[in-house]
C-alpha cells in the first residue's frame, strides 16, 4: 500500500507538520483523542440498514452546509486545531481532513499547508477505513472512502477499498440471511415439539384406566419334586467398553466471524511491515483458544494485535476440536 502521489510539500513545512504530529501523539490528551485500536472483544456488527444509510446522508448534507458557511480563515484555523488535537479524520464534520478539503474548495489558489497536511493524512484514513470494514461498519468506511476520493481521486488504494466494502456488505447480508433462516428453522421445530407434546397430553387424558378385578384363588401347592443338584455357576465374560473417540483435528469448520487484525498505530507511524504466523485451536463450541505465535517478523510489533483478534474469532460448532495455522501479512 503506497501513499498517493500528490505534489510534495516543502522540506520545512513537512518537517514542521511531522514534529506537530509527533508531539501530539506523545501527549496523554492526544492518546485519548486519537482513533482507538479496536479492542479484542467478540464483535460482529449487524448489517447496515436503510435507516442508517439515510441518517448518514442527512449528516453529510448538514456537515457540507456547515462547512460552506465558514470563511477561509475559519476553515484554516479549525483544520490546524483539529490536526493538533489528533482529530485527523473523525468525528464526522469536525476533523482536519474535512476542514482542509472545504478550504481547498473555497480558496481561489491552493493552500500549501492544507495540501501538505492532506497528503500526510491519507494513510491514516486508509487504515481507518480498513478497520471499519473489519468491524462491518460500512457507513463509516464509505465516509472515509469519500474523503480519500476527494483528497486524491487517482489514489491506487481507492478501488481496493471500494471492492472490500462491496464484499463485506455481501458477506454481512449472507450472514444475516443465514441467521434468519436458522431462527426460522428453530421456531418451526419448537412449534412441532409443542404440537406433539399437546397431542400426547390429550391422548393420555382420554385413555381409560385399567379395570380392577378380584384376585384369582391361589393354586394348590404341588407335591415337592425331588431335589436336583444346582448347576455350577458360569463366570460371565468381562465387557470391554469401546474406546472413546478422539477429537478430530485438521478439519475446516465454517467461519462465522473472522475479522482481520488491525494495523497497529505504532507500525503505521513508522510505515513498518512484517508478518505473523499463529496456531490456534477451534473448540467443539466454535470458540478459539490456545493462540500461539509460531513465527513473527519483526518480533514485538504485530504479535499482540494478531493474537487478540484471533481470540475473538468464532466458527460453526461441530462438536469436534480442530487445530489450524494462519499467517497474517502487514504492509503499507
């Protein structure tokens, strides 16, 4: 993944911007305001609804009207403030990218400082859009894609993000359809069991109780027969229980939720790349345990985000244990 090739800023301006970003990233306040890395919690967001899309469109229109009412000086000041406070691309309507883009549209000539900042903000917006897709937050991913498209319409990563959003929506719709069909099957099965239980109860209510009769007279005792020697007891052969079936390994249960590990912010700042190979166990209930790092390059940079994400994965419960290995590549 490469940064968009737009006009390079002057060396002095780029150095000043990098210093401002570095100082903001090191302060506690910036860490609170910076976009947080998704926590390792079982997350499977629901599919986007029509209402969500309508709300997003209304919010975008309101944001555009609000930005259009600001002067060039106000847009420049608000953009610089948002940059210092690490509101790089969020929240919607109050972030550096939107202020600088509005300034570009309103200014008669390009603002060098704003254009330089937009170049540096593109990779952060790209990483955030990938994280939003992994979390099935396609409304946010579309918003970030629109910001990147306005910043650099020729950026090579735009088509990849657009295809990833389309694929994610399709997968989410398939999961929602499968969940709906499974719920319907369970409902029909429950209704069938209820009907069978009601029929059994009705049959038991109308079945007459057996009639009571007087006991028949006991038969006369027969003459005792001559005693016969008792047969020798025969020892019963021991019964060996069948061996317990060992859990199956190496299978491939169907994945339900397998989000990709997010790109660590520290690695994004330094544009570091690498890979991590892990081995994990899928339990009989479909939950992942025993995540073990087999290989990491470089060490100490990507392992944590991979293990935390894989521990949240869920697969279809098969009643059997499966061990799998997966390699994750990280590259900007």
